[in-house]
């Protein structure tokens, strides 16, 4: 690098190159480069950097990139340098961008304009630099931007520019052949260029064009032969010589082109014989470049129409290669010989010993076998094999297969050995032994197709008329397999072949008994108990042996190990093994005639006729059609709308059958529960709303006329249970329909929802579920109304936030009077005050306490009263006033306070005054009732609830809810 100090490199740059060269490890080199990257990142962004320094920085970035590190931070500076007018800076910039960028980089768009400008430059060095960038950076999308200018440069006065223009067009052809298809004539013209460099550059695109379309360039054969002759006669300048060989690379390219043009063309080939023969005679075999030209001549001779004299010259050249001590030349000789034997197999006979010697050569330095040369030699031997040399070649290939560890190539060698043995086997014994060696040493690497081919070959035999040879082949196979089956680590594919051969031909010649063969088969299955495929082949082999014995009329004596093996398969997890075992049991139990038909002797290669139309079922099908069965629908008519239309067409024509229907089912219509005749309503002191059925809409419509039969125009109270979860029973949410009452209005007082209640009320049953000690996150107004309806009156004293400037009313007493209408007592008269009781806790799930009630209540009549409040039917023994007025439910709660938990997470309080106001509006504020002192039990009694539920169902009433605790809450 010191010699370049005159070009302005700094000492820092020279020290960088020196330190990289002296680095003793990759880690040390990376450390140096990383430090250099940090330095360049700081310096390259400094303002007013001298151009000389910037050029050095770009070159240092090139070193960073070449050593595998990222220098993308400096790409834009290299692009900027291509815009510089200074020739040295411009060429440095083009050099850097061609190394930094690829054709799809985002910065390419910034270079296209610069390239277009530089292609028009008067300085041919600038044009050459731009053409270099064109070959590297121009992609398919930007080809049209520079193509016209590149075509113009084909006529440039400087040969270097013309040469690079041809190279650029060649690159365009490789990227987008259609873009330069109209410019092919330019390549033909440049072939006649006065400069050998331009002509040599034109040979590369012409070679690609000829390879794509040979017939279009047949007329150029004379031109190529003439050029090759001039080159061989040393008419080119001395500057094109290489190791005293005239323009060797031009000769090699011309020989490749002639090989393409002369292939399968005798007329064109005749024009090549002379020049090709002259080149082979004049070639200097002492230099590598001379041997390269000689090898290319042999390849050309093997491609064109054959000529005896030229072939003889080629054979002599091959002999020189094979006799040379250089492994590289031996490799060339083996490859060239493989090309020539395609034309004449006799050429290889005289070189057979030389080829075998190539298998023994070793590396000169390490004295290890040259595997590359050996593999090339085995490829040649594979092509040279015939009946007279098959034994030597296959034995050599098997020995080599045993010595290598490359599984891929070992598989290839094994398959070639099998193929050669099948084609050229001199004897049956040798064939079987060869196959045994292949399977034994190649193991599971042998392709399964090879195993099936071997079984097929043994079954078919070697000759159609020579049964004796086939029998000998099978007998030798059985003997060899019985001898080799004791070897350890036999591959699975080989064991399958052994089982198949023993089952088919183990007892065919009568030399071995059935017991001996079946015992050996069971030994194989026992030794490989984890291989299901081997066990499957083993049980099939046992079936064949026993079938042949039964068909021959001999008694079958199954060995104990065979019986245990079959019993094991009968309980196997593999359905395939189970089926084979059951089939074996079934076949052994049949008579000789049936077995002979099922398992014929030596029928593995007989053709099986398959009745694809299943014509033997025609009678059965016709009989079924006559009985009214549906005809078969073709597969192409089973999908889509066609099938549906077919079925609808059949239904319209009254097709009688049980075909599938694709229409949606009709929506179910819920049945209205039967109810007994209306009876006077009887009310309990603990009134809890009754659950509403899920089919409430139809039920409301059915009972609406009866509920509105009163002349006073009664209106019902409805509990809104949307989204309320059941506490007892099945976890679900009841869905309720909107209220059908026309007179229900809602008011809000102290943050709680209140309803105006008309004077004549009828109770509609609803389903109520209490959510115990759980607060909901979302506040639903409907649930607030539900809570107000359920927990009317003042609740237990608790704090709650004040809303809208109001405070929640808190009564001082937690006790209230409860009224109960006596069943047989008069509705008018004095009022009795209920004894104070503790407020009921409806959510307490504790054990029930004792209940003292003055009057026993009939549950059937209680339920009837809640389900059907027919105001037109007076209660027996009651006055006319009470018979015409529906009881005021809300008045029962006028002085009663409940403690409960709001389902919405807030406590809704409803004052007693609100209900009193509703009662006064309807004229029932002073009504008196006869009350009984009844204590509300804590928690449900499931046993009582279930008993009462069963009792009510026996009486013919269908409960309106799945909650069995309903009757407990109603009846106490």
C-alpha cells in the first residue's frame, strides 16, 4: 500500500489496512472494523469535508463492507460522489455504489439521471464507468430509461465503450429478454467488429441466444468456424495469448457454440471436423489451459454428428488424461470418457483397466482416497456395465458402499447395484447373494421400492417358459434367507422381503416342512416385536403357509409360539394386525376347497380383475328399486342447489321415501297449561311474586280475557324480571316480555322507582331470583324498577350516597304490621294489629325456624289465586263488597320493611308513603283485613318445597317456574 501513497491516502488509512492484515483472529479484526465504523460515522457528517478526504472515507467504507460489516450510513455519500465532475471522484463513487447497492435498492432512483447524463459524456472513461454501473444496478423497470443510449454506444469510436455496451445489452437480455428482442441483429453485427475484444464479448450473448433457439442461427456456423480458424492460426494480437495459447477463452466459447449448432445436424457438423481435429492436434497438453481446450474439443465431438477420425483423436486425448498422474486430469478423462461411450461403447473397453485403477487412487498429500474421483468413476462404470463385467463392477460398488458414511450417496449406490443386478445377473444364486449384501449393508437406506421390485422379480422369474429356472431362483432365495435371518440388525425392508418369500415359497419345493417355516417366521416376529410392518408380513406369511397345507389336504399343527403370537395380535392396538389375525383364524377353520380358492398357490403376480361397475349387484339394486327405494344420485348431483332442487322436485311429485330434507324446522308453539275452574283468590301474609313462565307471551294472550273480565276495569301489577338470575335451581336468566298494562306509570322518589297502582289490581305470576351478596357492575334502570317492586317500603338503616339533593328516608323501626285475609272470615269489620316480628331476611340460607300459623293454607288454592285472579267469582262466605273488589297487594306492604340486597349493587328505598299514596288514589286506603301473627322462616326448606311441588303437580297444576322453593316462600 505504500506505493499508493502518492494518490493521497492518509497515514491513518494505511494503518487501518496494516492492522487488518496483521489481525490474528476474527474477533480482533471485528474489533478493529467496529472502531473504524464509529470513527467514520463521526467524521463523514462533518461540514465542509474536502473532496480528497471524502474519497478516502468512501474507500474505507468499501473495506468495511468487504469485511462483512454494515456501512449503510455512508451509502448516500457514495451516491453524491457519482454526481461530481472530477473523474477520479466520479469513478470512485461508481465503484462504491456498484459494491454497496443492488438493483432493488431505494437509492437507485437517484443514480439513473446521473447515468443518463454520463452516458452522453465526451470522456469515454466517464462513459465506461456509467456502463459498469448499468450492468450492475439497472433493473427491469429502469431498462427503458437507458436502453436507447446504450444502443447508440454500440457504434462508439472507442472499442472499450463498444465492448461494455455489448455487455450491458447482454445484461438487459438476461433481465428482460423481451426488452432487447428487437436488437438481436446488433449482436450479429458486432460479431464482425474489428476489435477482438468486442467480438469476444459478443460471443456470450450469442451463446445464450443460440441455446434458446438453435435453428435461427444455423447460418452463423461458417462465421464461427472462420473465427475459430483465425484464432487457432494465431492471427489475433499477441496481447490475447495466455500461456502461449492464442486467445484460449475465445476458443472455448466458440467450441461451446459449435457443439450447440452441430448437435443432430450432419451438414453443420461436417464443417467443424477439420478445425476441431486441428485444435486437438495442436493443443499443448503440458499446461492447464491447453488441457482445458482439449477437454472442450472432446465435449464438442461428443455433441456433434459422429465422425470416426475425430472420435479416434478424442479417444487418444482421453487416454492421455487417464494415464496422467494428476487427479484433476484423471477426473477430466473419466468425465470425457463418459461422454464418448454414449456414441461408441467400444471406446471404453480399451480403458476399462485404467478406469478401475482410478478407484484405487489416493490423495497425494493426505494419502486418503479421492472420493470425488471415485464417485465420478462409479458413474462411468454404471454406464459401462454389461453381462460380461457386471460381477466385477457390482462387487466394487458394494465394497465402496460399505466404506462410505454418506447416506445419500450410499442410497444411490444401492439402487444402482439393484438395477444392474436385475438387468445383467449371470445366475440366480449371484442375484440373490447380491441382493442380500445390498440390504445387509445399506440397511434402511434402501428404497422401499427396491424391496417391492425384488419381491416382484422373484415372483415373476427370469423367463416366461423356463419354469425350472424360476423354481431354482425361488429355492435359492429361501435357502439364503433362512441362513441370513439370524444376522443381527437386519433392516425392516429386508425382513419384510424374507417373510414374504418364506410365506410364498418356503414349502413350495417340499424341502422344508410347514412347522419349520412357521417357526422361523415366528422367530422373526418375536425378535422384532416393535415393528408392526414386520409383524404384519409375518402373520400374512403364516396364513399363506397354513393355507397351502390345508389346500394340499395335510393336517395343520400350529406351534405353541405361533398360537401365542396370534393371540397377541388379536388384542393388538393396531387394527391392521387385528384384522390379519382374525382372517388367519377364519382361514384355518375352512375346508380345503374354500382355502384353495381364497389363497391359490403362486398367484401373487396374476392379474386381478376389478369390476368397477359392481355389476354383480344389479339384481339386488333392481329389486330394491321395485320396492320403492330411492335411485342412486350421481356424485356430481349431490352438492349445492342441484341436490336441494332434486329433493324438492321429488317432494312436489309425491315421492315416497325417507330422503333427507333441508328445509328449516318450524318454530315450536308452546302449549298453554290447563287450568282448573277459577276459585276465589286466597292471600298469604308473606306474599312473594310467583315466577313467570318462559313462554309468557302466548300465556298472557290466553289469560288476558279472563283477567280483564271484571266490570271495574282491573289492571295487573307486573314484576319486571329482565336479567335477574335464579338463586335456587338451574342457573339461567329469565326473559320477560314488555308489560301489557296500559295504566302502569313510573315515578321516581328519593332515588327509587315507584309505580302508580290502580284501584282494581290482579297479580300476574313472575319469576324472582335473589342474587346473594353480589353486586353488579352495570346499573340497569329496569333492574332498579325490579328492586323497587320487590323491596317496597323502608329498608334497614344503611348509608347510601345522596342523589339529586335528596336524602334516603330511614325509618326508625324495623318492624311492621302484616295483614292476612282470612279464608272464611268476613272481609268487613274491625282490624286487628299484627304482633311485631323481626323483619324477614329473604336471602338468609340458614336452617328454617319453626313457623306458627293460626290458619292452615291449602297450597292448591293459594296457587290458583296467584295464577288466575278472576274478580268476577266471589269467595264463598264473603260479602258483596269484597267480591267485587280485587285485594290491594301494595297495601299489604304499607307498613312492612324488608331487608335485602339490590341486584344492581345499590340499595333502592321505597317509602311507605308512596304506597299509601297509591292506595289512597284507588280508594282502598282504609280497607281493613284480618291478620294472623306469622313469623317468616329464614332460608328455604328444600324438602318441603319438593313435597309441595309434587303435591301441586298431582292436583293438575303446572308450576310456572323451575324453582322448588317458590311454595316455601308463598306458604311459609
